[in-house]
C-alpha cells in the first residue's frame, strides 16, 4: 500500500520539475543583461546563451550521482544494522507469510537504481564510453532546441517537440528493425500535421516570442469570428507583403526545434541499442551521460570561444563563453535561474525515471500531455503569450497522433488494425512498443 501511495507524489514532482525546465529556461532567455536602462545607448540585449544552457542541463544530469551516492549510503547503513548475532535474529516459522521480503517489488523511488536486466552483461569499465554516443546526440539536440526557444513562445516550443515521435518511429524501423502498422503511419502523419499547424500559429502571432516587449496594438479579440478574421488577415499579410523579420525568426525557431528531434530520436535509439545488450541502472545511465556530455560540451565551448567568440563578429554571441559566464555571475536573476534549472533537471530525471518504470504507457502519455498543457496555461497566466485557437487545433492533433501511435486510442478505420498473425508476431518480439527499454527523456 505504501509503495502505491508514493506514485502520485512522484507523478506530481515529475510534472512540476518538467514544467519548470521549460519555463525557467524561457524566463532566463527573457532577462535583460546589457543596455537595460531606458535612457541607455543601444538596443537592450537579453540573455542568449544556448550553449551555456546545455552545460546547465548536463550539470543537472551529473547531479544524479548524488542520488546514487545517497542510496548507496542508505544501503550500507541498513546492511550494517542487519549484521547481528544469530541469537538476536528473528527466525521465520511456518505461521509467517510465505512471501519473502526480497521477493517484494521494489519501491517506485528505487526503480531508477535497479538494472534493466540482470541477465545481461554489466555495462562497466571502458564500456561506459558507449554512453558518450547518446550524450553527443543530446548535446546537439538540446543546443538546437535552446536556440529555437529564443524565437518562439514556451508552449510552441513544447508542442513542437511532439515531432519526436515521428523520428523515433522512423529510426526504430530503420535501425532497430521494428515494424510499423498502417495506423502507426497514419498517426505519424497526424503528428506532422499538428506540428505544422502549431508552427503556423506561432508564425501568425510572432510577438509572443518576446513577451518582455509586446507589440503595440489594440485590445485582444474576444469572439471566435474576430479571431478567425484576425488569423485570415495575418495569413494574407504574411503571404502578400514582404516577410516580417519576426515571422521569419519564428519559423526558423520552429524548424530548429523540429530538426533537433532527429538528434533526440537518435539518442533514444542509441540508448535502446546499448540497454538491449548491457545491464545498467537507469539513473547511472543519466549520470554517465551527464559526465560525458559535460566534458564534451565544455571542450567544444572552449574551442568555439577562441575560434568564433573572440572575433569581432562573434563577441556577445552564442559562442562568447566569457561574456556568457560573466552575465551569469553578475546578474543575480540569471544566476539563480541557472541554479534552479540544474536542480529542476536533476529532479526531473529522477522522478521521471521512477514514474516511467511504475505506470502504464497510457499514464505516461497522459502525463506528457499534462506537462505541455500546464506550460501553456502558466505562460498564458503570466502574460508571456496570447491565446490562439489555431494552436488549440494543432495541440489536439498532436495529442491524438501520439495517443494513436502509442495504441492508447483505436484507429479510425478497422483496415488499419494489424492482422492476428502480426499481433502474435509482435507479442513474440516483446510487445508492440518500439522502444521496450523505455527511452530516458532528460529535458
């Protein structure tokens, strides 16, 4: 009973930390770091350091080793208490429950420290370098998404990440030799269409990307008819007049976030391949990827700083590491938000791994949907973006496509269902899931 009672707490903490990851990063992007005074010279500049934000993420992942160390200390303490003289040990008799304590399932909070399969070869020694491969994919994907978040609203960013299911499905077929049924392909089409609609909503209302300086205009529209007319006028002005720079930046941001999902899907497939052949605790997988990712990112950042960041064109840019770290340590708001992001990412990895190995696929998809919905609602409540009916349509299609792909809802046509022989073959292959090892989402 106590084991099941802790699951709602883990789910709540997973949602809180997952929502905070996106909102805190967007909040950090909105902080002015140069020319902030109204009477100052030059245009105000916000914090725009996507590479440093990637470093923050890997520091948060590396912090998972603190949890591993804490559980190790607890286990060692309990083992010492069990070393008692035989005279004082309780002796079980036939009247005791037949179930042994060791046979009980582990608590959900401990599942991230249970190996995925103890019958496989342990991933140790030099073999842990294999985890540097998914870490490199994580570096590229996260940095691209951090750049894209600079140009779009937080909810657009989170919804566009729904394109991940498309590339996971394609890569699982190409490299892991999984099989997709017709309804899977239809679901992927719906997801692509939903991402396109969400991106269109962001392009038609590009002012949401910089809520600190909202565009001038009248009062917000209130009726559906006015919203439809406003959307049509925005679409006409976008296609008939010269492109608005804000629109182009928004489209670029959406494309970068969607393109980044290729690297995230590659990371998932690499982790799947590694965990199919080796056994390792999921939380240690995150910890090792955090170490490798942090080392590679810092080395790459140092090289790019001297090659690009020190040039006249690269000063105060994405690769100017000295300016970026100066902004973190000199601006209190940016500094504490960096610390909060690290803690939030570390917590999200622990709570996320605990939940994904304790609940069903339906519950996981529902939690992911709630995460996106909460980010949207909080952004609206804070005034960071405006409500867009077109975005509601795109979000609905994303949710339906994802649920259909994960076989949570039935396909609209019976012809799309797999035949009985194909269902039996899928059962022999370990179920219908394309990634049975449960991909580890870090951000």
